C-alpha cells in the first residue's frame, strides 16, 4: 500500500506541473492490448490461450460428465443414469426446453468468448504495434485465428441458426446486437476458412494441439455442405484425403502392438491383444507426429508438464475424465451369495456409471448387414460386453456374470453395472494414482492423458460421403463409406444402401465419443427424429421432443442484457 500511495503522489505532482501538455500513457511494467500483440511470440501466446479454452470447454473443464455434453450424451448415443437406481436422468430437458436452459446458457458465452479472442488477434495483427518479419508470418497467425472463429461460428449457426455476427474486436461494452441470417454466418465461415487454407501451415509443420491446414479443409467441407455447395465440399475433403500427408491407418501401429492380456476373466497367460482400431486410442499413438497419419487435430495433454492437465489443475490428476464418467461399474456387481466383485487394474479403468450406452449404440448400429461379430469396432478389444467374477472369494470366480448368478440388487441395477464398456476411453494399464480398497489393484481415479481427437480422417471420408450423396453420386458416396468400413473389416455397402441414416449410423460406429454428435444431428436436421427414436429418458417417461428443439434457445440473460436492440429468440421459445 505504501508503494502505491508514493507512486500516486508522484503521478499527481507530475500532472499538476504538466497540465498544459497532453498526457499519453505508455505502460512499461504490465501488459495491455496495445503492448501484448507486438510480435509473433505474443500472438502465438494468444492462440495458445484459445486452444486451452477449447481443451477445457469441450473436454476438461471440471470433474463431471457435463464435460462431454457436445458428444451425444442424453441425445441418441448415451444415457445419463443414476448408478444407484438405474433410472435415466435428463440433462438437456428436451421436452420442456426454454430460454433458461443450462446447456444453451453455458455454450453461447463460451463460443462468443472464443470468437472475441479470435477477433482480437485478427484486428491486432494489422495494428501499427504489431511487427512482422513477413506477410506470410502475419497471414499464418491470422489464418489460424480465422479458423478458430469459423470453428466457433459453425456451432452457433448449426445449433442456433440466426445469430449475431461479430467480426471486430469489442473494445467497449455493447448492448445492441442483432442477428444475422444463418446463411450469412455460413458464408462468413467459408470466407474465413478459404483464407485459412491458404496460409495455415500443413500438419507436418505444426506442434501438437494446434490446428493444421488440413483441419481448415475438413471444416470447410462441412461448411460447404451447409451451404449446399456439394462440389466444393468434395474438393475440400479431397484436399485432406488425397493431400499426401494423411491416410487411414489400416494395420497395427504404435506403442502397444506388443501388449498382452489374459482376457476379461483375468486368468491364465497373457495373449496378444488389440487391433488397428484399438491402436488408434492408445496414449502415445494419437498424434500425427507419433506416426498416426489419420489424426488431423487433437487436444494436447501431458501429465509431466505444468499445463498438461494433471495435478496442477486437480489433485486427483486433471479434468480429462472420460474414463471416470463413461462406462459401467461391474466391480460393484454381487453374486447370488452377496459376494462383491473386484475392481481390476488392466483394461478396467475406473468409471462411475453415469454415461451408459444407449440401445442404439449398443445394439442397433452393430446388427447392420449381420456384422455384429465381424466389425472390428465391435470386437472385444474395443467394447467389453462380457464381465466375469474377479473376486477369488466368490463361488463363481472366473465365471461370466449372467442374470442367473447375481443377486437381486445387481439384477435391478444391471444397466449401470454390466452394460457394454467402450475401451477407447481408458488406458490399458493405469499409472497408479490410486489403489482400490478391496482388490488392492491400482487405478487412476478415472483419469488419463490421451490427446483426444477433435478431427480424424475417418470423419473427413464421411463428410465427403455425405456431400457425394447430396450431390447425387451414390457410387462415390458408397466408396467413401466403404473406405471407413473396410478398415474395420465390415461388409461393404452398395450405392442403394446410401442415405443420411446410414451415414449417421456409420458416424456412430466409427466416431462414438469423438464427433460433436449434437452438432451433427442439428446440422443434418435429424435431432428431433433421433431424440424421439433413441433418447432413453424421453422413451422411459413417455415424453416427446417438440419440434422447437431443432434449434436451441438464445439464453434469456443474453436477451435481457441486450438493451439497445431486440434480440428475438428462436421460434417456440
């Protein structure tokens, strides 16, 4: 306090003796917008903050399943359940959705915050304070910021429709926003992305966690589909697929090809384990620079460095908690004699049974063309469907758990205890952050540090398939779908099989827990239909998703704060 007071006296004296001279403040010992954007390194720091917000907001904000609300939970792929009662819980409130909806209230400001960060970078790049070594250096930064702006506006346009289009840094409070048409927003996304693909570096030139040029082409393909410019969408996707730097991984690769496992009964000698799809989700395998040429854009995590999403943000090991919230808890099953099962270490993870696979993603999609036992993505390496008694004290030790050898409580809680477990969410062997009290086996509190996919080439193929289908070229669409199915050893589709439902099913098979499923269903106009067909809470409670939820409501607080203009809500809200 004394220092502050002393400096204030000096400043007041200076002003009194210099009142006839204009005063221009030039901060030298703290950052302002004027001195924070003067060179490439500072602009890259600003971009790094945007990428951190993407990692946090989409994947690792807190220790809760709400981290993954863009990925299909309480929509068609995954139910939210109580692990104590096996009753389904609503997250979105589809049947009663209004402008106080929590999801809309969370994501509207998050997306506009990312846009604001991008706008600041774009505008400051042209300011006199910014010193660049070349136009190419500046354009690469601006291109990346425009990509991130388009990334955010893509969600707003798909999920809300008409929204305010803000393209300049906001330097003073503003209370008179008006909406632009959805078409205008898509057109702006296209303009941003066409700039980005010219100047962003290619995937072999970027560090992990940063989006490369290929990501901009991938997103441009989706935007062109939204604009109904299907030839342009095909061209953009082809720039990634045939660009020479990315390809589908079709044979085993990476750090875990020698992994052995005794099987889910945990008895006997270890045998070779895994397939190429399993390899895609192993730590150390997920980045392009780690040899995975299918990766386009990932979040970046590293438990060994500060900022890598470990104990620096949460004492139990970070906030990337897919392992914790996604999957059943078979170790809480009890046999007919009331003997509890054990939590094991290898390939168990440590879920808490909040996000449980829907009937659609558990069964419907895998029965297509009789491929339940053929499709690699449904193999025992990738989805565990049979569980065993692992407690040696059980009379059923080593036997498969069935509805005839469990107690009444386990039978009543079958879904949260024993439904299928997708293994892409866990690491095979835990680091050992915690020890289970009963089995004394190690686990990681439901954490891992996978560089999760934001974009993967398999999705690029499916975007091109969609564009080809909408263009009317069903032969080319089938070929793109078969490129993805072929890697999974699934039966090929014929051109007569191709429709939007097939593409959405294929996305569910390939991209479960990866794609922004809610965005996809809203973009394709399928959300209401799929909610009423597959959403567990609605079906169990005899409810219907109304037509208005095809678009989200603008949050009430945003409308009320916009006092200088009328911000009309979407129809029905």
